[in-house]
C-alpha cells in the first residue's frame, strides 16, 4: 500500500467513524441496529486508533552515511514519506535549501542537538515526530575514498590494487558517493596533494589480522596499495595522521570490497523457495562471514555474498523431487554454509549446493523427518584456540534430539554430515536450541512433562557433558520461544516469545524481564504488535524489532528498552541486517524489489535519549586485552590493564569475569588517581598458571599434557544505554602448548657450522652401545641441519632458545638431556653428581633405560626427578657422571679423544614445569684436531708391541747374520 493510499484510507475511516457515531446516537431505540452499529463503531475506532499511532515517517542521512560525519555545515538529507507534508520545522541555527519540499537538504552552523520535524496539514492522522539531530563540531570533515579499479573474481588469488585519495563529502560527486569513481577530480587531486605535503599518508590496516600495508603515492594524485588476501573480500581500515588543511582533517574509516562472481541465470525448471504467505521476513548470516546472508520472504529467498550491495533470488532445481503444486516450495528455516544452503521444508532438511542449485533430500543423511528447528552459529569461532576440533556451525533439533553439523557439506560423500549430540527421553521436549555465549557452548530450552518448570541444558561441545538448570515456571511464559546468547565469558542470554523478553546474566544468577521505559509490556508499547527479531552488535547495542517495525533499543544489560523514532512504515516487511562494519542495514521488501538502506543507529539513540536521564556512569573505558587469544604455557603469565575514568563520586570499577575458575590465577592491583573531579582507576590483572607438575606420579601423561581454554571478559561494573563499550572485550586464554612453539640449539658464533660436506660416514662398531658392527650413516642434512665443527679437546654445552614460529621467546634455562641418535657412546659429561651438588643420586641414562626402552620415551618430563630436590631418596653414588644439562650448570659434553667423530645429538627438555609442549631439538657435532697418524696410532696401537718385537727380532736376526757372516768370512780366509 502506497503512502498516499494510507492517508486517504485514514480519512475515509475517519468519516465512516463520525457518521457511524452520528447514526448510533440517532437510532438509540432499535437494539438490533444498535448492536450492529456498535460493533462497527468499535471496529472503526480500533482501526482509527491503529492509524493514529502511525506517524508521518521521515528519515535523514548524510552524504556518505557515516555516523561521524554529522558535523557542522555538512549536508543532511531530509526525506518525508507521507501525503500531508507542509514544510520542515528546524532551528534558527540551521538552514534548509527548500523547506517546502519533502526531500530537502539541511545544514547547521552550530554544534549540539537540533530539533527537526516536518509540519503536516492533517495533524489528526499523522503525528509529527520530532528528532534531535546531534551535530558535532569535529574537525574530521574529510574522508578517505578507496576504490579497487579492477575488482576480480573471488576465486583468483592474486593481489589487487586499491587506490586511495581524500574527498570532502560535501563536494563529492555522485560517482564518489556511490563508489564508482576510478580517479580523483581536479579539486580532490589538489586537496589530496596539499594534505600529502602536510604529512598525511594512508596507512592500511587489515581487519582480519593485525597487519599494516604500505601504500605509495603515485604521480596520478592518489595512493596505491596492494592487497593480498585470498578471502572473498578485502576489509581494511585507513588510519589518518594528525594533519589538517584549512582546519579540516581526514577521519579514519573502514572499507570493505567484495570479489565478484558471475551468476548463472535460471532456466524455467528452477522454482522459488518462499515462506508461508504473510509471514514476516527472516534473515540469517554467517557469524564469521556476515557478508554472506540469506533472506527469506513470502516472495522468495534471496542471497547476497556482498552484504547486500547486490543480491539474487535463490531458486532450486527440483532434481528428483516433486515440484510442489503451488509452483514453489514453502520453507520454514534456512541456514547458509560455505558451499550451499540447508532449508527446512516441512519437517525435513534439504540441501541446495551453490554449484548446481539442485535441491536434494536426505543427502549425507541430512535429517529427513521430525525436524522442528534449525539454527546457525551466532558467534564466530575462527579464532577459538581449540586445535583439531571443528566446532559446529549449525544445530537442528527434533522433539527429543539435537544434531550438529559443520561448516561445509559434501553431498557426494557417504559420511553423515550431522551428528547427534543430545537424546532426551520422551518426557522431555526441546522447545528451542541455540549456540551459547562461548564459542564452544551449545544450549537447549527443554520442557519436562512432569515438571512445571522449564530447563536450560548447556554443554561445551568439546566436552559433551550437559548441565541442567531450572528456569522459571512454564506457566509464566508461553512458547514458541527464541533464544539468543550474548557473546560473554559467562552464559548470558535472552529468551523471548511473541510478547515478552527475559534476560539472564552471569550463568543465570539474575533473571529479569526487559521492560519499556514506562514499565509497560513491549507488545503494548508497540500497539499490540509482536516481537519479530533481535539484532545485537559487538558493543552490545541491542535492537528489538517488532512486526510493525517499531524499534526498541537498549544496551544489553540494562533492563529498560526505549522506543526509537519510527523509521519505516508499519505495513512494510522489514528485517535488520548487521554488516561487517557493524552498521545496521534496513532491508525493506517493496513491490519493486528489496530496498537496502543504512540505519543511523547511534544518531537515533542520541535523539531518542535526549532529555531523559541516561548519563553513562563513566566517561571512558579502555583496556589492552586486544588479542583474540592469549597462549599461556607453564610458568607463564599475561599482564593486562583496564582503565576507567568517571566523575568524582561514581562508585564504578572494572571486573574481569571468566567461565572457569580452576585453571588460571588472577591477581589484581589498582592505581587510583583523582584530578579536577575526575577519577581514574587503572586496574592491572596478572593472569598466570602455576600448577606444580613435579609430584604427579600416576596418569602423568594425561595431566602433564592437559590443556584448557578459559574465556575472560572485561566490563565496567555499571553501564547505561548511553555508554560506549569497546567492541573487543572477550579474549580466550589457552593454557597449553602454544602453536608452533619449539626450541632451537644456538650455533655458537665462532664455531663454524657446515652444510653438505659429506653424504655418509661410518661409525666404528666399538663405539656403539647397541651393536659391535660398524654402522654406515647417511646424514640427513634436511632434518639434522649443519654440523658444528668442534675441536676434539673442546667442551661443548648447547644453548637453547625458545621460539613461537619465527618469533624468539626467550633463552631456555630448564634442565635438558641429550642422547646420540645412532647410539654412540664415545661422548662424556665432565661433571659428576657431587660436583654439581646433587642431594642424592641423579637419574642416568643407564638407570632410565633399564627396561630396554627407546631413549625417545625412556626419559622425559613425565618421569624426571631433579637431584636437587630432597625427596628422601637414598644418597647413592655421587661420583657418577651427571648426565643432565642446564644453561647455568658447569656440565659440558666432551668428545672422543681417539678419533674425529660425527655425533647427531637429540636434545629434550625434561623439566616438568617448563612447558606443555614436547620440546626437542637435534644438533650435530663433527670433531676435528686428531691427526691421521694419531688416529692410526690409536686405531692400531695394539700392533705397536708386535712391531717392536718385529724390529727387535729383525735386529737380532741382522746381528746374528752379521756375526755368522763374519765367522764364515774368517773361516774362508
Ligand atoms: C553512480 O554514479 C555514476 C556516475 O554519476 C552513475 O552513472 C551510476 O549510475 C551511479 N550508480 C548507482 C548505482 O547509483
Ligand atoms: C595502567 O597501568 C599499567 C601498568 O601499571 C600501564 O602500563 C598502563 O599504561 C596504564 N594505563 C593507562 C591508560 O595509563
Ligand atoms: C659415501 O659417500 C661417498 C662420497 O661422499 C661416496 O663415494 C660413497 O659411494 C658413499 N657410500 C655409499 C655406501 O653410498
């Protein structure tokens, strides 16, 4: 229904009502008539009251639709939608180009709130709604313009070039506003150049991971930067420097570009998917990929891959299924995955692959009957440090069972996509299920036939243990229910039915009703309409949208909702969508198609709260807990701070809440300062883990390797609707082995380390501990690395460093052991147990290998006992070599003095309190310095006595022969 139609209809209804009431007063004798007329009057008045609450709808926006650009002298576009518009009413400090036009441009000369409203001719039907538009006097009046001139296919993985220049939104032309301009206009080229000369440059920060990208200024008058990203989109921030030109600076901004993918047109085989006629639209989007969304309406199902810059109707090829009589399928729910969508049609799930668009029933054992609901993950788990465990992306439930499914489905395989995670007895009925506050948690709202209360079952997906908590009585609230878990360290949720909302804080320690400002019910406040859906951004700004498009707002955690000014016609079908920049977008289904419009939430909140008591109890709240995941290894800790600034006397603080108490310790210290009636509280939190793993004897491997994840959240102790909350407040603390943590043996600086100097070598059998045969070794240069050339008389102690990937962490001072890879035994330790001051006999390779175990397993953190800990063991023989090394000990390795040798040493850290990781390294040593003769001498020393005897024998023989010859000679003469 058009708006002029609505206006005239109201007038017609008014006339009918008046004439009816006139007739009624005239005919008070005739009861039959009276009844009929009475009914008519009531009906008409009901309708009238309904329309009376309808206000003349008006909206506003600025040029770039950015909240920070509502500034002094900037253009604000006013737009009235209705039939009886007269003119705009605005304050003296502002000007309007054409106040009699329903589409006018306004600009204000002073900062502050400016009351604006349209004046209408027919006040009886159209209420004028006043807004208080807040204009700031920020000097950030210029904006970054970014464009990717050649936006290529999403599947191509090469780099793309982004061009960046500076624009003044008030002077931008249409192409710059709709982001189609490829090069700057003369004026903006000049403006950009002037700011460049002043020191401005574009710093690009990728939003996916903290990385800045260099940009360079080209002679065409703009910056260029290369974006390497194999995602479907490029999302970056452009950070400004503090440079100004004529008092104007550039506001930092966010930009998102999406890859394009060609769309195949549909043939006539494909049919639509629709909600039942008259149902309100619904929308789902991926928690990690919000640009990919599916909109369900009674006109069809629409899909976007670029946050509704464009969208396309999703139709299906019925394939082997029957085409429904209606000519379209009636869907009730849908979820969108990486490679396709799942639809709930009737009580079965169907798969539509993005690739071929064919609708399939029951591929990969997709649930085929009894499905009551379907839900998609609400909090992105991409950064959640659960290794080798894929968290669920969808949940589907029947009356008594819950199933989960992953992020993509391959219909060609035989393995089942969904797996059962909960089966309840028939006395329990699942009312709804949802993903929890925590990335790994799941939840179900359950009703037991023998109980008057509703229960909430919650579980950590990776643990699989369901905890049951009893909630309110089921008489209080009637279903159907919906749940939304708020991203938080402790389970925090919203539950609602058609008319009422409840919320719970901190693992159900508080259950409260959400009420409107005047304590009436939500439904009542919205002229009897029902709750349609709820949207919440990362800063906990929550919007409750009613079916008649009335919007309520609150900062989640407050128990009062307040109504925002009307933004859309109550008759229209509207849904709210939150894009990657956390902007609310209003999607309106019109006869002409989908209308996509940004909604200036912050401006509307400010306008609605003006004049009411909504002082935020603090002025500023900042913290440095900005990483999604912190890794905490044994003995490590993280120090964080959070600062809150408030007016003197407000009793406010910061809390760090967490979902598990037993894993990490937290100590706090507070710095407090009060200057000029402003209190500053800076709280420092030290988070550490200090379990002692030395005494664990049984099940040691299990406990020794155990890791856990603790989620923590920083929040002020009090908040209010008008408070700014930082977007990032939750971090996960992974207690365990950090990814890619390893040790490296440092190559001593003056010791040459050579590569590829030989291929093979032979170890003589007599230096091997496990055989007496010579061993030919092919040296593996790739895994063992270079060989350290060490003089045979030198002693050597490896120094070790700890690394996370390529990042140096620290030098290792823990105890470690070494063993030769090929079982050489011709290396020695120079210190004895007594020399290193052992309190009792230390462990040795000999004692550890008694059970003929492999050296890799025989000795390690799980069974290591330090000889410096007095554990009442017998003293033993302290004159044996001490075989454990440490950075600070005087224990060194010494090598064979008989022959030059090549050793490949394995090294392992044995201190059980050092790390959750299995820290090992390999290093190789080649000794030199023993001459060939020496080696021969040593090798053949057993021959020496033989040679000496031989020489003596020869000598004797010679002497003998000469004497004999002499004698002969004398005889003959
Ligand atoms: C964007 O601006 C250009 C240039 O004025 C115009 O040709 C184009 O139609 C506009 N596109 C949209 C989507 O408004
Ligand atoms: C809060 O205190 C910590 C340590 O005491 C300090 O490093 C940090 O900079 C302080 N925060 C602010 C905002 O001053
Ligand atoms: C060992 O290496 C040498 C040269 O480095 C080569 O001549 C010889 O054939 C190798 N021995 C074997 C058994 O491969």
